[in-house]
């Protein structure tokens, strides 16, 4: 019956779920990872989460990087289902010339943000009754501040090379930038593996700050015109690709994590290193992901990704058709997750994350 989803949990979370099921009131954090077009497989689950938490009163903290941050911003609007729908549609409808410049891709990202977040929506996001929105970007140092492509590549190469030996070495090249409400800091604001700056979100800096979280190096220009926030900022996924952070350092509550995969890759440069996240950071996490059998039902037997722009270069209609099929099919994931929670059968199907 639950063939389309996989539910995995950290060592503390799995004990709770096997004992009592998933009590939504225990959830303190919802997380969203980087992954560009991969998010198109998750919007069915996102829609269910919106419905499950609609009557919430206690604070619920949202944290994301890149497209994960974009999704979390949709959750916080007065009509989150409409916002998710617009984000989904506008992302699918992206169109580029055969050889787009970095600026062209950045402008397309700005169009997507403008389409699903109006000025009044920013006020709603920042003043939501119970959702506390935050996201991560990377503040650049040294060569990574540069837009001259060879120098930027040099900086990325040095960072990737040193990361092989120690993930902590990324702190020589980048600093975490946590954008949030500084009057009520989220529980994960104490993260300290890398140098960190905490910036307050405002009406004036919101869109450019959000854009910076998804500014992929080399592909897009860095973002340096964030109101009241000096520096050059790039994709938050460089450090926090899948969010290996101490979500709940006081061990209280659960973290819900709709994810594209059944594993967590800590940083952008760890994709081929098989580096695992910190076991303690994952203890409260409940991860919901598409199963292998579900992925095999998708066109090309894969989840959409950023490489599709190259695969379907000059064939946008074919890419859009493919992505639209994925969006239609992903409702099954949401339906199964909802059924697992409501029936209590999540106790039976949950498996260890690590």
C-alpha cells in the first residue's frame, strides 16, 4: 500500500514514531534542501504538509537553502497552496536561449520570485502567525567573491580540493549567512561548525536575500546588492546542500524533512565523496522521500534535475511535458504520506535513517 514513499528517521525520532506514530504537535522544524528542479517531485508532499499544519498555534521553524528556501517562502503566505502552484508552474515554464549568459539565468530566477511573492506577501511571510521563516546563503571570501570566471573556478577548485580532507576547511572560503527574524532566533541559530552571520529579513532585502540562496556559482552571478547586507552571496547549498545542521540542539521535538533522496549529502562538494552527515544532527529528523519504485514510474526513470536544461536544450516543450508529468504523479507521495500519518501505519513503515 505504501509503495511510493520511503520514511526514514534518526535514532531519537524513530523511537518516538514507533511508540506513538507521528504527532504533528511534536514537529518543531520543517527543512528544505537545495536541488533545483528536484523539488518538482515533492510538491505533493508540500501540499499535504500545508494542510496538516493549517491550525497550528505554536511556532514552527522553517529552514531551507536554494529551492528549499523558495518552497518554505511559499508555505508562509496567506494562500500557500496558490503560492506553491505558481512556483511550480513558473519554474517549469523557464525558457532560455541556446547559450544563456549568467545574467539571463539570474533574471529568470528573479522573475520566478516576483511571480509568486508580491510585496504584500513579504509582510505575510515575515509576520506569519506561527511559521518562522529562515534560510541559508553563503557569504563569499577571496576568489569566490570574483565574477571573473577563471578566478571563480580557481576558488571553487581550491575549496573542493580542501573539502576532500576536511569539510571544515570550507570556512576559509565561505561563511554561513542565516537570514531570519532576529527578534526570535530559530533553535538552529547556534550552529557553529562554520563562521556564521545572522541577518534580519526586511521588506527591502527579502527578495534579493532569497535570490542569493539559489545563486549557483558560475551558472549565475553572485548577489551583492542586498539592502543593508554587505558582501557577495552565493547558493546556500555550497555549504549546506542537504542541511547537515543541529536543527534542535536541545533534543526537543521532531524535524520533518521532505527530500528527493533517502540520504543526506552535507555539502555541494560532497556529492561524490559519500560523506555522511553528523549522526547527532540527524537524531530528530523524519525524512520523507520517493521510493525507488516510484522513481521508476517517472519518465526516463529519474527525478528532474538541473541537467535537464542541457539535455533538452532547444526542446523546452519536451522538458516541460516531462516535468508536468512528474508534478501530476507526485500527488501519490502526498496521499501516501497523509494516509501513513492518519492511519498510524507510519509506525510500521518507518526505517532508520542511519
